[in-house]
C-alpha cells in the first residue's frame, strides 16, 4: 500500500526541478529491493510503460551517460551505441553508477546528478502524456511532462528499446 501522506521531496533532484521552475507531482511508495518499475507502478496504480527508469551506462571510452527508458522495456546496447556514435555501451557497476550520479541504485534520478553526463531518452517516452521518474531517492517518483527531459534536461532522443 502506497503511503500517500509521506512528504519526501527534499532531494537534489527536486531542488534541481524547482530551481528550473518545473512543476511535478510527488508519488511516494514503499520501496522493495529488486522490485523495480513493476513494483512502483503496481503500488502507484500507473502503467509501467509510463514509469521511466534512469540507467547509468558508459561508452567504450568509459564516459558515463544516462539512458531514460520505459520501465517495461530493455535497452539494446548495440542500438544505443550505434545511435550515439560509440563502439559499445555497457551498464555501469552499481558502485560506479553511484559515484557518477550521487544516488543509490534504485533511487537514481537524471536530475541533480553529482556529475554532468550526456542524457539520452528512448524517443517513444516523449510521446507519453505524463511520465513518472525517480525523484532522487528509493521509494519516490515524480510525475512530469515528458518535454522536461528534452527542454530542461537536454536529453537527446534515441531509438534503443527492445
């Protein structure tokens, strides 16, 4: 059962959003280890396709990057590498991802990261009417307009879902 009364909005991500005048809704839920987007979507009563996961990856030169993907989809690293002009792309180990983003795995937000990284978004995410994305801690999503990803965050659309 989601805790709707819990106020958890003081994070680097929400500070980043507020600092840019981005309006968002708050969606706390009970975090479950390895529950992923399926669990957050279930608790919040939203379509998992509209829950966007933030993945910390790196290219063949070990440059970190963020990939924003539908919760119910997987990233084709081959297609992503081709789309961004890299030889290869791989997921960062959790401790490396945490070092780059400043967030615990399971609570990674693309907003307010420790290190500035290139951000890519699966193009079909931008066609959704509203998305739910991590707000900077485990058990906390924010609802935003998808255009925030390109307009405020500077995410580049790519086609890499499988």
